[in-house]
C-alpha cells in the first residue's frame, strides 16, 4: 500500500527499469505525473460528452473526488446576486473538474429541484414553449464566465444551489528546499487508481524517451540534477 509520493516514485522507477536503465529525477517524475499521466487518467474516467451520466465504475473510481454541496460535508452554495452562483474555484469549495448534477431551491427549507443544462442552440425554443418553459418544478441553468445562472420563471428567485461535481485531484509537490529534495503528496485516491496512473506514467515515459526531442530534454534535466548535487 502506497502512503507517500516517494512510494509511487519507487514503483515508477521499477517499472521503467524493466526496459530502461535510466533513472528519472524526482522533479521530472512529478511533472510527468501532474501534467500528463493524471490528466489522462481523469479524461479516461470522465464522460467526454456533456450531459452523459458517469457509469457506476467511473463513480466508484472517482468516489474520493466527488463533492456534494448538500449540507452534510459542504454547505449549499448561496447566490452572489439574484440567481447567479459562483462556480467552485478552490476558495470556499474545492475546484471543480466536471459538474454532474445541479439542484436549486427557492427557500432555505424548500425542496431541491433538479435543474437541466440549457444549451444556447435550444434556448429560444425551450424558454418560449408552453411545455418546456421554466416553472416552479422545472428549472434550467447555464454556465458562463465562472458562474452558474439559474433559469427560473419570471418573479422567482432561488436561495441555494446544490452541486454534485468531480473536484480537481491533489497534485504532487516537489520540495527542492529540503535535503535531499523530496516529494509531498496528500493521497486522495485508492491504491487501484494510483496504480492505474502509475502505469500511465510509465507508458508515457517509455514512449517519449524514444523521441529525440524528449531524449535531449531528459539528458539536460539529468545534467542539471548532477550539477545541483
């Protein structure tokens, strides 16, 4: 069971040594993990089409990254102005990666009402149709410029928003200010998911180290690492 970033780094070096005798410095491993392997794993585990529900496996894989502003762990989000809510940006709430569900309510003790994303291509038709126009039981929302706007009937205003979303995962941090330099990583994924990302990191390294541009890059970084010692 891995409990630190160093545990993962050791496993990574074991992986690349199966076909390579080179050793990647910790700072380059951290960059590979944060900037390439982790985003690729997140892309694989998130639906790529807007509005498509996550599969049960995806939800299980991303369980530790799911955030609910339902009042149990995170309080419901209040509007910054009428029917306008700030998207989670890492200040009061963890930064979001993908929004899964949006609910609104009209009063503090009111029922939550499911909201549907309003696509600009359908906006005129939806809002003007007697069958699909917003009502007290049918709400819509649009996302733009860092905000979620609740689309409600004229004269109505929402009091709270409840989001279910996938937050940004924790990143590894390379600490160059300690001797020897070390990796700090607050692990927020299960062992199985970490192993999947480790495998992606190994694959990406082995693929790119064969590229002449990447060979030069890694040679320069290896030289910097030797000089710094």
